[in-house]
C-alpha cells in the first residue's frame, strides 16, 4: 500500500508523464542556429516546491544522440534562471532536438524541443505579408511550446509608385514591418536604389545599366524605413548629382530633370534591401515611377503653364 501511495504521488506531481505545473521549464528562448556561430539560449525553471533539483540538457541529430551538453544541480530555490551558450559544432545543418530534463528523488520532468537552422529568404512579391518557416523555439510563461515565425508586412510597395507632379521622388513611404512576437536587433547588410539609366541622369553613379544610390535604412519602432543619401540638385533645371556641384543645392530627395519629362515620367526602378533578423532576407522590389503632370509645360500636361492671348 505504501508503495502504491508513493507511485500515486509521483504520478500526480508529474502529471502522468507531462511537465509538472509546479516544476517546469518556462520562458525558454532558443534562436535558429548559424552553422559557424554559437547561439545563446535562455530559460527559467519554476521550482515551486523549492527543493533540490538537477537540470539536464541533451541534444540529438545526425551527429549526436542524446549527447549531454549541460547539467547542473541546484539547492532549494523556487526560480532558476540561466543563459546557455550552444556552440556551432553541436548542430549538423538540419533540425536538431533538445531534450530538457529536470529530476530529483521520485520526480522526473522532461520536454523535447526542436531547434531550427537559420535560412536565407529572397522576396520579390510585396502584395501580401511574408511568413518564414519556424524560426524561434520557445516555451512561454505557462509552459507551452511555441515555434515562432518571421512575419513581415510591406507598406508603400505597389508595382507603380504614382506622383501627381513629375520631378521629385522619395522612399520615405516604404516600410517593412516586423509583426513577429519577439523582437531582435537588425543587421543591415545592403540597401540601394537602382534607376534605369538615362543620359539626363549622368550626375548619379552608373553601375552596369543602372544609376545607383546607396540608401540609409533605419529602424523606427518595429519597422524598417529608408532615407535617401545627401544629394544635390540644380534648382532651375532639376538635374541631380551625387556630388557637390557649383550652383547645385543639397537635398535628401531624388529629382528628375525637367527637360526629360517625356522620357522619365514612366521610368523603371528597383529597390534592393538585405538584412538579418532571425534569418537573412534579401528583398528585390521592382516598380515604375509614374508621374501625372510636368512641373512646367503645356497646360494639359503640366502643373504650371503660361497662356498667351493675342
């Protein structure tokens, strides 16, 4: 009878083979791993009974099977918090399984977690949100396992960017929002605006068949916004330049020459942006600059015109 009661207590405390609501891993966060860099995992263990307990982590993949990577015994306390560095050599390039265990006399609790590799994504469609594959492995405050995904939302990125009046172009309305549950610092790798070549754009750097401007990405809240570099423009002709020129004034907008309205009022362009969040993303946004009216010209096609009555 005593043995039966003891077993019954163990079963009740351990939830019958599931993680205990009194002794459980929580607030676990493991980012996707890089094949050559270590990653940092963080966790809490709620030890409500405040007794001695030993925590153990093992890993399984094509390189290892239940290989011990961490174990530590703790004297009585009700909350254990740790940060672990997981070296790159533990992983094999595929999905690995971490076996998290907690045990003491007459008690064992375990949970298995999948850990995913980092992935590179190329995105060239911007009419809908983008979701990555599983990204972050975590256990929330209540002990539930969750696999987060990158969720990107695009704003101000139609196939045609329409302007009522020809002449000025900017990228300030373009935004890439992060709607993932977990935030992380962003490493910007590349950001550039490519403009199909035209003789009247000779003041801008030519790279192959495009005039190129290096953009300045910034993070505003949970959104990437873009800024033009410092440019120069002739105030009367609107000829642009990437370097200071006599009689040109500085600006953070791109201007198209007034005399090139008929050629540039509908002009192909593309924006290329590469950054690293939990994964690496390369965005290639192709669009057309479309202007309705010229600044100055005929009264039917211009914002400003002069009519002469004889």
